[in-house]
C-alpha cells in the first residue's frame, strides 16, 4: 500500500557532496537511472500532525564525521549500490534526537549508508560495480539535515524523481 512520508536525510559536506553528486550523475546516465541528492537516511516518518520545519528546529546537533567501511550492493531498489558507513555515538545521538523530536518510535539506525544508484539490475553487475568503485577519502563529514517528501515504498525511478525537499537545517 502506498503512503506519503517525510524522510530525514543527513547530507554530506563539501567536497564529498560534490563527488557523490558527480558519481550519482555518471551512474544514472550510464544505467538510465534517476538522479538524487547524496544522503544518509536518518528516519522515514509518516506522522502528518507535525511540520518538518518544526521538527528540525528542535534538533541541536553539530556536524559529524563517519568512517567509510566499504562499497556494497543489495537486492533492495534503494540500496542498489551504496557506500556502507561505520556508525558512531554522534550519529546514534542525532538519530535519537530526531526520533524524539518527531515523536517516532525509538529504533536503532541500522546499516548507515549513502546510496549511489537506484536501479533494478542483475546482482552480478551490482557486485562488479561495488568492486570497481574506489573513493578518494576514508571519512565523510555531514553538515545538514534535509526533510524530503516521498512515497513509501519508493520502488521506481519515477518515485525517486518525485521526491521533494521541504525543509533544511544546517549543522554547526
């Protein structure tokens, strides 16, 4: 069943943001896939009683940095090809604060990652891509949170192209 939701994304800071945007663009063009903003999903929430701006105003958080673990792929459309990141206390605290602010159920943030490609494709091709892409950094700094209106589940390029940023908060 289709639902409308708000996804809260942690956004990489420059220069990683530019690198990921370029890589997402290249992969999208090569595989006929949708382009999207590079992000780490913190929370997807369906509550319509709160406004994303109000939720983000309540958040008190600084920029944070996460270590890259590896490139990976999965059968999930929204995890076709992605960069797996190492969680830390700062990320857990931010996730917890966002969930409290949004009145969302407490839940651990599992498998933090930045997706690079959304496309249904053979597992063999995805594995090969994950093996060949090498990133020029070991850590990624994040400096903003964006609230994005989306459809649940998002399973097609058309769904992804309809995502819309509705609020932004800078992390200092």
